[in-house]
C-alpha cells in the first residue's frame, strides 16, 4: 500500500519556483527521511500534502486520498508536527493535547502522551512559558494522539536538546514498529541516517536522489574523513583496516601513530575497533561528517 | 463535531487573555452607570441600553473578531489547528461561533450589571423590554463578530484586518448615511441633487447594521416605531438585515479563505 504519493508536483509563488516537478512514492510502513538545505522546498512539499498550500500543477495523495479534495479524511489518519507553528500561550499543555485527542476522536490519556515525549509534569502549565524544545515535544505528543497511520514531521529536531533528539528517534522507531509510516524532513544528515529506511534529497525544487541510507552513505563515503591518534604504531593492523568495506584513503601521518582514512559513518566503530586490535589505546578521534553539501555534490556529480 | 471543537478553542483562548477582562470590566461599568442613571425613571432602562449597545457593541465586536483568523494565519496557529481533522470552512465557522459566544457573554454581563444596579438604586427594571433589548444586543454583537471573522478570513495579515475593522467602524458609525448622497451627487453630474430622497437611498440607510438594530429596538423595546408603513422601516426588516450581516460576509470570507494559500 502506498502511504504518500507525489506526482509531478509543481509550485510557483509569483516569480519564484519552489517545486519543479517532484515525483515520490513512500510505501506504507517505511521511515522516510526528506533531506534538503533550507529553501530547497521541503516545507512547501509538506504544506501541499497538508493542504496548507495548493499546487500550481501535479498532485499529492495520502493513502490514495487526494490532498486537496479530501484533506479532512487525510487529517484523520495522519499525525503532524508542522513547521512554523504557533501554540496559544494562554492554553495549557492539557488543553492542547485535549484539542488533538478530541479532534481525532481518540481516547488517549493526555498525561501518557506527555510522558511519552518526556515532558513529565507540565500538563497544567500554560504553554506561553514553554521553550522551543518543550513546544516541539508537546506538538509531537499531540501528533501521536489516535495512533496515526502516517506521521509527518517537519524538521522535528529543531530546538531539541540531545536528550530530546534521542527521544524523538526512539519515538520514530516505536511508531514504525507499530506499523506506522513516518515521513520527516531535516536539513541535517545525521538526524535521518539513524532511523530512516530510505532518504529523498531535495535540492532547489528537484528531487535529486531517493535511496536507502546505505547506498547514500556509500555514495558519499569518500567525503567523510576520520583521524585517529593512538599511543603506538598501528602498522600491524592497517591491512585489516584497509580491508573493511567502504574504507579508503588510509594513510599514516605524523610520527606514525596517527591514521587518517575515509569511511562511511556506520563503519567508524569497526574501524576504531580494528585499530585497537593489537592493544593500542586510542588517544584522540577527529571526524568530519559528510555534509549535505558533500551529499549534493556526490549526487549532482553522479548525474552530470 | 469539528466546528464545536474549534469554537471551544476560540471561546476559551480569549477567556484567558487580558483584553477580555478589560472588555468585561468596561461593559459592567458602562451598563452599570446606565442602570444607575435611569433607576429613578421607571421604564427608561431598556431604551437607554439600546442606545448604549448601538454605540458600544459594534466597537467591541470588531475588536473581538478582527484578529481571529488573520492572526492565527500569520503566526502559524492555523497550521496546528488544520493539522487535525477540520476543514478550513469548519475552522472559520467555529471561530465565528466561539467569538460570538464570547460577545454574547459580554452583552449578558452588561445587562445583568445594569439591572442589578438599577434594582439597588430603587428602580424597577422592566423585564420584558430588557429581555428583548438583550436579545437584539446579542444578535447585533453576533452579526458584527461574524462580519469581523469573515473579514479576518479574507485577509493575509492582522494589519489589513485592523485597517478593515477600523474602516468598517467609521463606515457604520457615520459614513454610511453619506454614501447615498455622494452617489446622487456624482449621478447628478457633480452637483447637489434636487428633489426628495429616492427610495433606494432610504432602503440603503436601513441596511446599516447599527441603524437596523436601532430601528428594531425602537419598535420592539421602546414601542415607538418609525413613522410610515414602508417595509424597510419595520423591526422585522431590521432583524433580517442583522441576520444578513451575520451570514453574507462570513460566507464570502470563508470562500476566499478556502481558495487561498495559507
């Protein structure tokens, strides 16, 4: 079953073209990461799916329902963490959660929802005093009401502290385990790679790539570099390191105790383990993650 | 029921905000003063309150309604509400109902305060006319709130809504009566028109919601209907005009809102 389908989606705001024909299919049960730099058109795409914006041409559908003509039926089945939102400061967290629960005709317990997003005892506090991260958690809790079939999260990690970001990832996994489809956008690669089955990359209104996370990392692996400093020479294990999948550009620097190499993120732990293989102690690790820019470069070069 | 959930949210939010308490205080004080001043004249309270409502309720109703949809559209509150199973039309209708309920409560508080003060001052509030004046006041309040919500739904920013609301108040309070004269002046080749006022101009005058309320109040509350037997000088025409103000601008605003990007 198809959870989300975009067909030749175009959107123009006056002279500005935001989307230039986006085609995308997200299957039911998938965790899909929607990546792109600020201004790429991610929020525009999501806003069309939510019927906040009307496409210039093309169509969007959710579970086979048209985003424009059947918005209400779609909203019954989805949980949304929108971007650019505003919470009514006079109302409490409970009021907001009850609004979500009543709107969905669900029977969730507001306190339990708040607990799930790690917001403990603020149930009866006005949201006017909430930090950005707390508001973000509250909205996620609201989105979970009624066990939606599809979660649409627009930049969910914005304003979250590391604990909040981890809780967010855990919830995405829990929801996926329950059978829900999760579609979320981000401009930071690190946030999606940990949880996503597939990733789509949007750049300047075009979907430049849709791939699994592994293929994506392989494509940009050469761009991610790691430098490891040990308390002794690692020459004995270098051959083993070189043989690890995805590892390249291995070189020995300085006084022979510092190794630099390129590898995909998910190989880093294996690399470090291998380097310690003959008893050496790791003194320092420096990494430079593959940035989205590198990612785009990798894909656009590939396309060129 | 979607409109109910939205209405509740709208009625509840201003309930907790400071401006509502200011409105409430002003209503209670002004209506209380009217009750005090008329307590020695029997039968004068209801008529006095009709005058007070005509001047004061439209102002407050515009204030209660003009920001509703536009502000929520501008700041992103709408993005939260519309993330849940509500249609845009339901949101506009629910907003209008929620704010109209707030307005009705304000009018009711004013009438109760006036009656209580009048009683304490030794007056005998006339229940029948007061009840009719109250009902008309609630209808006027609901009409103007509904108009203001329709206006708010048809513009993109609160600034435009504010300009629209202020312009509307000036129009209702004074300019309205000048419009037919202006049209006749232009039609007459930019020179002062001669002869009696044509009937369309008289009808137009009665389409002002404040005038409509006053005409209905004169007949139904004070028992002094306008002279003449033209249909447009009757209380029921006045009530009909108020109902039209309640429905038409709201539907127009709603349709515009329905078709636009948020």
